[in-house]
């Protein structure tokens, strides 16, 4: 059987340990082309570059089994450029990550990792975003490798429903402590933002965004519950943002 062509990308940058681990897993499953930002792009969401130029550089190391490009743009830019310009054909799958840190619950909105996967989905490419709940640059990704392989193979063999991408989050525990995989809904949780207001030496005010994550969702079918209980969470995510349930009610408004 012909090996699948797989696009690998991320938001932490092409030199991040997370993407190196992901490449090491995916290259045994298919032919890999990597297109990733040349610098960290965390929290960029689905931003795209429209007011400046994009640059890409082929940086494939010698004796590498993969083809790698760095891109000056955002994660969504990387996917657009890869599919439309850099790849010989449309990939069979796009995998994004492994992100350094959680992309569960509301974090999916801000995530560059998931925005790259969603962009692939918009382009008609099945896609998965992988994240490990450890923000450290030196995080241990080894416990996630077997699970990423199994999830990726399942996606290729069974197919991902049209219009859906998978948001996979992995608890930062030993492999032996992972309880399994749960298919979940996104928890109804949010960030309470705070701004740390400071002054620079010139007396000009500036701000650091801080805050705390609040989860008041008691459900045991959520990604937050799964992760807290050492399960890998998989949330099927739609990129059609239409609130279909609201259409009928709004149609009853008087616009005359």
C-alpha cells in the first residue's frame, strides 16, 4: 500500500522539542513534509499574514527522512503555504504539535496548534492537533509517542468525519499512569484575565496579560475531567461556527 503523505506543523516553532517528537513518530507512518513557523507563535489563534510577505526556507538536515521548511508566518500561514505551494500534492493527513501546554476547553480558541489543524480541515485535509499538559521547553514527550501513533493510525484507517478535526490533549504523567483515551466534549471553562500594569524606565505604562483558568463545569464527559483523571482527551472540533439552534429564534425578530 502506498504510504500516506503527512503534513507536520506546530505553533511553538520548527526547533521545538515537541515537533521533533511528533516527527519521530509520524515518519514511521508515512512520508513527512514539515512546514512550521521559524519562531514561536503560541496564542496566535487563526491569524494569517495579509499585510506583509511570507518567506520559507528549506532546512532539511542531512540524512533526514523528512523534508522540512521554516516559514516566517503564523501556524495557519504554514498550512496554507504547505498545501498550496510546498507540497507535491494535497496531504492525506495534517498533524499539529506536539504543543508545549494545554489546548483543552476554551484554549482551543486561542491555540495556534489547533488553528493549524483547523486550517487543514478547512482545506479538506483530515487533521489532528496534539498537546501535552506541560509548558516546559524541556517537557518529557516520550510517554505520548505510542498514543499519538495509535490515534494517527486510527484516523488514517477509519477516517475523520468531514468538517471535523481532532483536538487531542495528553496529561503530563508517566505512561503507566495514563488511564486510557476518552472521547469528550469541550468543558465550559474560561480564563479570568488580569493585567499586570507596570512602567518602563521612561515612565510609559505597559501591561503583562495574566489570569487564572476557571472550570465550573461538573460534567464527567469533558476534556477537563478526563485530563484531571489521567485520561487522554479527544474532542472532535467543528470549524462551522454557525449556532444552528439559534436560527429559528432570531428568524422571529422584527426587521421591518
